[in-house]
């Protein structure tokens, strides 16, 4: 899949460019053989596990005031997650940007501001308009 | 945090723009109170769980040939994950783009192409140069 | 919560006994303060992430033939997961044994052998009797 | 793997008995073909994702005072996780009970009560005796 396909599918330019560099990085190492979508999903989940471990004993308040060392570690995990997400979407021909825009439209419908304000409830539990 | 801060920190332009839209969406619903980094990390992990469930009984080969319905579902989960990742990084003032670039540089050093080619081993197990 | 409560709720005896030892271990270290169900859930998920990482690049076949080192590592993670599961259920007063028996009954109804045989489909997609 | 093997390996009796019932349940439905350790790990992680979602917007305090409906849902997920953990360990010939006992011994050494009391730090960061 060339970046031209990504541009045609409306992928965010920077993400499309990154996916192309990532493709080259992977090809250089002959790693595509390990990168089935199934495997990439497991790898993504593994990184998310590492991210969770950084927060597990912190209170919500402490999680807002991370020290430098923890903040750095969190940034590293966020990067790992983004890389696997880009890789997985690239393997499946999914443009993340448009998928995000579509999801935000759906979210706006499921959670109208006037009904959802201040509530963390699932939309099925929101009071009807 | 304004998008100007994100641009100063070198965030990918569309991600920076999206984070700004997301901030407005959240503020409109008075949801920031639920969005401690700790909570956002849990929500991100919850979505990754949904993504895993779509692949759990598929073979690696089947995961490369998803039917339309499953592909759509995967796209939805990828979008959800990207949204929470953007939200979390925004709350912590982390620019994803630069973090990804830094991680890729590190990966290139940990996994030199000539040593890592065709191997899925962790870098500590690669043959020494 | 004493083990007598667990026995009353029908918890599997060794699990009940283990929960009691775990309670003492935690109390000795004054760790209950960190062990809200929310935190324990995150810790559990963190360990599951470590388990995923052991399998992510293995094929399904390779995952059936683990070398000794990997098998040991998997056993360690399974233990960690069981410990957090016991801790979490203990904090919430949930007896795991009875919950498992109830779930198995439900699974037998959702997935009758004659309809579900050889199929990995979710029950809603099984052919109707 | 018969339950006799589990008893020989010192598995907790109730867990050994359950694993045997689970084996029959799976065999009846010809599901072993889907139950590679790799797949079972993904399924386990999927259930943990569902558990996380039940807590993601709750504060630590709220997570200690769950309403009946949420408590029921949590019990269901705990059961699902236990079932997959039993299944995975059975496929790999791992006795969970002994693995847990071994891990608790290790934890007692890594986190001596007098040094670890009241601290959520990783053992490498504990003050030296």
C-alpha cells in the first residue's frame, strides 16, 4: 500500500508520511512476516499494559502531576502505542484520520451536549430528550 | 493548553488540530472532570480489549483477510483508541508526533537492520555486531 | 472480610485460604491504601499485558511448544494474574468459585453443544435450533 | 492432560477439578482447535478489557462502593477471566496453585515488610536494608 492510497483515502498527511517511513523500517528488517494484524494487535495491547503499570498505584490527582521521569516513560509508551496503531491500520488499509472524524460525528449524536453534560453514563442510560 | 503550545512542541498539525476539537467536545459536555490521565488510560485499555476480541479466534492468516463487517468494527476500535490516545497526550502536554520520531530513532539503534533482519527477538538477544 | 465469609459464600477452599494469606501479606505492608478495586483492576491488566508480550510474535503453533524459559515466564505471569484476581475479588466480597460455576451454566445455555460444535461464532450468530 | 497430572503437579484441588470439567465442555463443542495458548491469551485480555470499562470513570472511592448492578457485572468478568486463566494454564500444563505459592515467596523476598510498608514503589526503588 503506497502513501498515494492513503492520501486518496484521506489519511492525515503526517500519519500517511509516517506510515510510509514505518513500512520501509519494517521491510529493511524483513519483519512483515511477524506483523499479521493479529500479532500487531497483541503487541499494541502489550504496550498499553506497560502504560497502565505507570498509573496503577497513582491516585487520579497524582496522575495529573507526574514527575519528569514518569512523564518521560508515559511519552515513550504513547509513542509505542501510536506506532503499532499506525502499523496495524496500514496493514489493513484503514485511514485513521477519517475513521476518527467518523467516530466523533457518531459520538456527537450518541452524546448530545445538552443531555450528556456532566454525566459519565453510557448513552443508553442518558435521559431521553 | 492551546494548539499553539502543541505547534511549538512540534505536534503533527492534524493531530494538534484534532486535539483542539476534542478539547471543545469534552468541554461542551463538562467531561474533563472524568478525564484524569489515570481514567483515560483505563478507557484506552478498554477499547484495546474490544479490538483484541475481534481477532482472538482468527488465525494470523484470517486476520489478513477480514470480511467487510469485521474490517468496519476494527476501524471503529482503531478510531476509539486514537481518540483516547490524543486525549491522554493532550492532558499531559505530550506531543505524539515528536515522541514517535524519537522512539523510531531509538528503535533504529536497538534494532540495526543488519542484525535484526528476519528476527523477532528482543534486542538484548540479538547477536552482537 | 474473614475467610468464614468466603466459606459461607461457597468460595473454593484453597482460594479462600489463599485470599486470607494474601490479606495478611498486604496488611503487613500497609498496602490496602493502594488497593482500591480500581487500582487492582489496572494492576491485573498490567500483568495481562506482560503475558501478551510473551506470545505476540509467536505463531499459534509455536505457542503450543514453548521452550522452558518462556514457559517459566508464562507461569510467573499467570501467577501474578491469579493473585490480583484473588485480591480484587476479596476486596469486593466476590467468591470466584461460585461465579465461575454460574458462568459455566450460562455458557452451556448460550452455546448448546449441538449448535456450537466447531464454531467460534458469538452465540447471537449461531444457527437457531 | 488428566486431572491426575494436575494433582501430581500439586494444583489446588478445586481448580484441578474445574479444569477437568472445562476440558469436557470444550471437547463437547470441538473448540480445542481455537484454543491455542496464543488465542486464549487474547481472549483473557479481551475480558480484562471489559472489566476495566466497568471502572474507568469511577473514582477509587466509588470503586469501593459499587451498586448491585455493577457488582454483578464485575463478578461476571472475574468469572470469565478465571475461566480463561484455567483454560490457558491447562493447555500449557501449568498448575496455578503452586505457581501462586512460588510467586508469593518471591514477593516476600522482594518486598520485605519492614522496608516496603506503606510504599507502592517497585522493589528496585525501596531503601536498602
